[in-house]
């Protein structure tokens, strides 16, 4: 029995790690696209230079953009994190700190703290494999029995062609 439990635990830990890695990859993509959209990164391949924002600022932007995606998808009411700001509040704080003094923002570790909250919200409120399998985040509100969850997953999978999440385009066009 212990061996079986260890195997299940190992599989769960692997799922958590893979899910966080996918979330990080999505965050990096969002930050890169956002920086390009605001003109911090040239669009032309001929002029393209590597842009290396301070890590703390990149982490903060990734967290803010993930919160924004959740808000756009209507998931915010299902993600119950007391101190998690809205994307608008977080972005205002981000730009206020940036215009005042980057050093203060970097020392405060605000980006890291916000990203920790976002990762915690993702792990505690979202279906971990949904982004990979369905291309979306799913927030789970309250306990679901397994048969209901399986029926829902089957429904979403059968109708996946109907929804095309292009959150990034929405983000950049707003």
C-alpha cells in the first residue's frame, strides 16, 4: 500500500511541477508580447535586440498579466485569495514604482510576492492539467464529485473547437 501511495504522490508532485512550469512559460510569453506591444521591444527582426528587464519586474508583469487573463475569462470570483489585487491595481502600482524608482521596486520584491500569490491561486483554485489539455484555465469552485468533473471535462473536450482562447490578442487590443 505504501508503494502505491508513493507512486500516486510522485505523480501528483510531477503534475504540480509541470503545471507550474507551463504557467511560467505562459508568463514569459505574455511579458515578451506585452513589452513588444508597448514598444519596449522592437517588432522588426532586423533591429531586434535582446531585452532583459530586471527579473523582479518581469516576475511582477507575468503575475499581473495572469491576473488580467483570469479576470477576462471571468474566473476572478472563483479565485478566493484575500490580498490578490486586481490587474488594474497591480499594473498601476507597477508603473508607479517604475516611474518613481526601479530600485525601490526591486528591493521590495513586490513582483516575486505577487507571483507567489498567483502561483498559489493557480495551484489551489485551478485544474492543473486544464491549460495543457484544454488550452484554458479552469477554476474549481467548491468540491465536485468525480463523475461530474469527468462529464464536464468530456463536454469541454468535445466542444473545444468552439472556443479559441486568444487572451494575448485581447490583452493587446484593449
